[in-house]
């Protein structure tokens, strides 16, 4: 389902902040506009108030990811449902003029943008995409990077449900750190014995 693509909106928004490091890249109207990616039409509505509003939504979405990562699936769903009630979506069938092999229109679902501000448009899209992923893959697929210095959100789309890190970079760093810790422990044991 193409709506799953929109879950990236939620991940991008949550990852604009690294609370453990005191870093926040969601600090300007331009940063809000960058979140929209290719959807420049919706981004044009962004204003100063959207920075504050999206930061509040980001906190709530991070809680959805954290709660799911902790295994509290029901609470994660309740939190996401609360956001979707506050920021409703309107589905719309679209075709973009593309045709299938038989010359028929290739229809797919989009989210119609009737929101009155950039925050409402972005949040409705992000929540709908996250809801699609959660219902199709399971709440246990929403995660927070286990690299101690990261804490970014991610969606595990691996076939074996094994993802623990937001990126290959974090996975590599964690594996190298674990390897070095094992080597130090081996050296200490050899020095004692």
C-alpha cells in the first residue's frame, strides 16, 4: 500500500531531535519546510507557529515509538489513535495519468490535504503512514535505536524482525564497541590468569 510511504514523515519528524544530546534541528520555518521533502505545496504554508506546534507533535510521536519499543502495543496504538483523532485525514483516489498493461488507469490512495496549516497537514500524513505500517507490520516494528549515543526512531521492515538500530552506521558502531569490550575483557582475564 502506498500510504506506508508516509510513515517516513513520522520518522523524520521524531529524528529532528536528539534529546540525550540536547540537539534540535527543528528550529526554523525552513527546517519545517525541509521536513515535507518533495511535497513543496504543503510546505509553502509553513510559518513560525509551525515550529512550536510540530515540536509538540514530535514529542507525542516519539512517545508512540518508545512505547512500542518497550512492548506496550496497546498504549502505542492508543497514543497514535489520539493523534489521528486530533489530526484527521481525508483519503483520495489518485492516478496521475499512469496506465497499467491493459491501458487502464493505475489508481492508488493519497491523502487529500485540506488542513489549514502546515502542522496539521504534516501530522495527519505522518500519523496515517505510521498507522498503516503499524497495522500491516505490527507495533513491535516501531523502534528506537539501541545505540547508546543515538536514540533515533525507525521502522523495522526487515523480513526477520531483527532490526535494533536506525542505520547501518549505528549498527557498525555498536558492533565495533561490543567487539572492543570483549577483547578488553579477554585481555584482562589473560592478565589475571
